[in-house]
C-alpha cells in the first residue's frame, strides 16, 4: 500500500494503478482503505475503474 501511495504522491498514475492491481491480485485487505484516501490514485484510469467495480466500491 505504501508503494502505491508514494507513486500517487509523485504523480505517477500508471505506476500507482500497477501497484493497486498487484495489491488486488494478492488479496491485500487494505484495498478499500486506499480507495478512500484523498490522493490522486489514477481514478480516471480504466484499470482503476475495473478494480473499483471488482471491489464493489462507489465511484
């Protein structure tokens, strides 16, 4: 989770979503918590939207 947040703060949207996908695939239980953070997690990225839908999280 820390890596994804670090990339988000650095403005590296693609790498942020890469790490979010890794977190999801590994079953990381912190996924909903990272979604709620007020940092740009690449929310406009289609892969992020797919992850959001897979986790049943609101838009």
